[in-house]
C-alpha cells in the first residue's frame, strides 16, 4: 500500500487528525523534531508516533519521512487515547 492509498484511507475514515503510526524497530527520540513534534513511545520492538495530523499534506510528509528512513510501516490508525 502506497502513501497515496494511506492518505485516501485517512480521509475516507473521517479521522479527526489524532492518529498513531507504528513502525518496526526502535527509533531514537532525538528524531521527534523531524516528525513535527509527534510523541514517540515504544511497544516492544516497535516505535509508536502519536499526535495531531493537520491535513492530508501533513500526513504525506510524515509518511514520506518514514519511507526516507527506510522504516517498515506497520499501521496508521486513529489514536483513541487522544480523543478522550
């Protein structure tokens, strides 16, 4: 699934902009600024990004950065904990 497909799903699911992205591996928290200040946490051997996505272009930028770092994308989902 490509970046365009994920953005289409993001729009079709009517996400509020609060999302979590999980990638394989442990990415150092020093990369936080490169990902527009999204929170970085860890789940086992995976890295979890969470925060607000402003619009489709913002999501494209985050996903492009994940691609540029050659990280394996595991999931992109609404972040229910941010909706509370």
